[in-house]
């Protein structure tokens, strides 16, 4: 049954990686759609129904995050890159609709990343890198009603992703540690380079008054 959804291949470095089969891709797409619908239903606390407008906003945020994830300012040799604000876009549903919707939308995005850009050496790594790390960006929803909630939520989401990225690098990719570095310090430094590098660029942009005002207007539109 496992082989029906997942296949193993040997990459150019001689590592055995896991990739979805055609059936696996179909299953993942259905899972993404289901999670997204549930996420939007959870944001409608009174009726627990799906609001089409909210569904569209969450889907657009996921789409923008996916597209910008391929717009790389800088790519690091052993995975990870500074992208054109992809983490920011997937933090937006949490900022708009709260923690539950933010987390589930971010998890759906993680599964979508598994579809479009998979790199899995170990089954457990899939959970840490794609479900937990990307899903942590949904923690932005904790500050959706707070002053400066967008910046606070974004920083929390980024830090959440960083924690899981460090765990993954420490456990699964320690063999790539720089000479003289232990796996944990290596993972702390390596993942900080691209995650906080992108965060710094994003914070500068959203701190611009015109951008900040525009994002507030987008939230009002999303909630109307």
C-alpha cells in the first residue's frame, strides 16, 4: 500500500529519497483541498460553514507563497533559500482569521511544498520539514487581534519554522556540517542564515508606511 503512494529513487549524490507516485500526488492534492476547506470553516465560528471569500483569500495566500518560493534571492548549497517573501504570504491567513485557520492553512501549504518541491531522505523528516516547520508559520494567528499583530505574528511564525528547521538539520542533515562544527551548532547557524535573512528583508518592506497601510486595508477587505 505504501508503494502505491510513495516511490524511492536515488538522487545525484547517491542518497535514497522518497517521492510521491501519481496516486500520491493526487492524494496530496485532495488532502490540501480538504485541509483548506476545514481551515476556512473553522474561521467561521458561528456557523462552522465554508465562506467562499475566505477560502479564496487563503488559497490566494497559498498561491502567492508557492510562486514566490521559486523566486529565490539566494539559494544555499544544502537546502534552504532566501525567497521573495514566501514566508510572509503564508503568515497572512493567520493574521486575517486567527490561529486555527492560520495553522491549518500553513500545514496545507507545507503539503503543497511537498508536491511541488519534495526532498525527503527519511519519513520522519517529512513530518518535521513539511508539516511542522511550514505549519509553524500559522502561529501568526496568535497575534491577529493585537497591536502590530502582523509584525509580531510574522516573527513568531518565523521563529517557529526556525525551531523545526534546526531540529531537522541537527537530526537528519548533521553529516553535512561544516568542518570542525558539531551538527547542532551547524544547524543553528545554517538555518538562521536563510530564515532570518528573508525575515529581515520582509520586515524592512512591511515597515514602510504605505505598505503597512495597504496590508491593513487588505485585512479589512478579507474580513468584510
